[in-house]
C-alpha cells in the first residue's frame, strides 16, 4: 500500500498516478475523506476517553446530588465513548479497504499508456535470416513433436486445454534450464529457495494479486488457500511481520516453484503449443533492499536477466512497460522480450519489477536502521519461465532437419549434448 502521509501531503501525485494507470481517480478523494474521518474520530475517542477517566476519579470523592449528577454524566460519557470507538473502527476499516484498492505510485519515467505504448530501451542480438539459410522455420510445437519433447494432445486429454507434458528431451531440457538458472543466481549471491505453491489469503493480498489480477488466480474455496502464479508471492511473504536489521540487506532469494494462472480473458490468444499455459515452472529472483537502493537493484535484476538470455543465445529487446500495463504492485517494470521467428515478433520472456515499499507495507516487512524502523523495498525479476524459454530456444536454434542446437550454457546439464535430434522424421 502507499504511504498515507504521502497521500495527504501530495494527493495530486496520487491522482496523476491513477490517471496514468487508467484507474479510478475518485478513489483518491474517497480515501482522503476516509483517512480524515479515521484521524478525527480517533482524536474524538481519545478526548472522550480522557474525560471519562478524569470523571472516574471524581466519583468516589463525591456524595449526594453531586455524585448522582456525576454518575449520570458518566453513563452519558460511556455511551459516547462506545459510539466514538465504533466510529473510529468503522473509519479505520474503510480506510484500510480503500487503501488496499489503490495501486502503487507510477515512477515518473514510466511511459504513459496501454499495453502497446511501451518504450524500447535496448535491442540485443540479431534474429536469424531463415530465408537466407534456405529453409522455413518450424514453430516450437512442430519441433517439440519431432523431438519427442512436447505432448499437448495428452495434456488436453488429461487436464484440458493449455496443459501439456514435457517428455524425453523436453523434460531434460526443463531440468537443464532450472539448474543453469539456479547456478547463475547462486553465483550472483542469491539464496536458492523451494517455495510453497499454496498460500494464505494475506500472502496473496499482500503482494497485490487479489486486486485487478484476481481473475487469474486459482482459489481453493474449501480450504481458503490460493495457488501461486509466481514464487514472488511466497518469497515476498517470507519475512512477513518481521523486522530485518539493515546490516543484513540486501536479502536476495531465487525461488523455484510451479506457477498456476487461469489466463482469464485470453480466449483465442496463443492457443497453440506451450507459450500461454495454466501451469508452468519458473525460477524467480526476489530482493529485499533499503528503499533508497531500489532503483539500483532494479537495474541489477535487469542485468542478470540480460546475462541469462544472452547466455542462451536468444535475440531480445528490453522494454520499459507502459503505465497501464504495470500491475498493481509495480512502480516500474522492465520486460525482456525474445524474438520468436514463426511469430515474427518479440514476446515477453522475463519481467523485472520495482515495487518499492508497496508490498512491504501490506505485509509488514520492515527494516531497523539504527533507532529507526521503517518499511523496506521489494523487487522481483523472472530469471527463467520454463515453457516460454523452451519455445524461444527451439525456434531460434533449430536446424533445417528439425534438430535443435543446445546453448553452450545448458550442455553440462544435458550430459554434454550439443544437439537435440528428432526421434521421428
């Protein structure tokens, strides 16, 4: 959540952020009103409670009519205190309800607009010219079937659309990707983590996934658990309700987990193959840092993502995501989009988001800096979303005969194999 003090001091900045996101600007004024009512009702309660205590000291000393009058006044005060207490609680609940609906403040350098209004910051590598090489590239599903690596038909038979099996070298390729990604992360100082896939509502809400993103979250109503769409959720909540000593920062974790997404609203999009699916595995980087260090950490996360994609030999571009496509928690987000030959365009493979203090306030994760305790900042960055990375590797490193060159960084995890070869011509 945002800092209510900032809201009171600079409401126009918050309004501008909401406007840039394409979200409800009126929410700002509703929250200001609720916050004012919360603070005034709290003052009113404190005043009445103090008066009640003072009166309570006078009653034992009084007698006769004076005592009767004081007792009558005490009864009236008691009713007023209860009413003020109820009003204070109601105002506090309303303030909390509204502040949880408010998205993070957009960074001033973020391009304003919708999904297509991003800014390209950098292009790395050059897409292959398959025409010059004399053959037409196959898409990842055709390649995956030739290699005996991907089975979507049986995935659909067993679980429905957007599910799949990775088989043979497909399964080995996932394990190689995960191990290589974890090796890079641990070399960079990240602590490897295997995280829960089921979390309590507070963890999901605290990371900002029960607002506009709620439609894509799987909820197990009987047990009131949520299936995570990313290990960002359990990693962010790992230090929930804790105070971290500033000397321990930065804390960096690399989480591996299954991820589950309903993909609501994507009917008809990316239905072929394994680019957009309901369940996949991912290695996620997550950082806890002092707020003043968050922008530098954001750049570091992006650099680690670029290092990873470069090691895989994938052409990609880096974009500054537009304000209307940030998601509730991020103040700024950089995506790395890999070139997909058969689609003739760049598609998202990784994201790096700076959430500054937004998630930490919601989850009550704080840092102790000398005598001061304050919220810290959280950041997250995809290192390897497995299915999309497999898509990019198969299509970019394919050969005319349907075989696929293995990126050098993965070969130690595939028994030294340099080539994935078709199991059937």
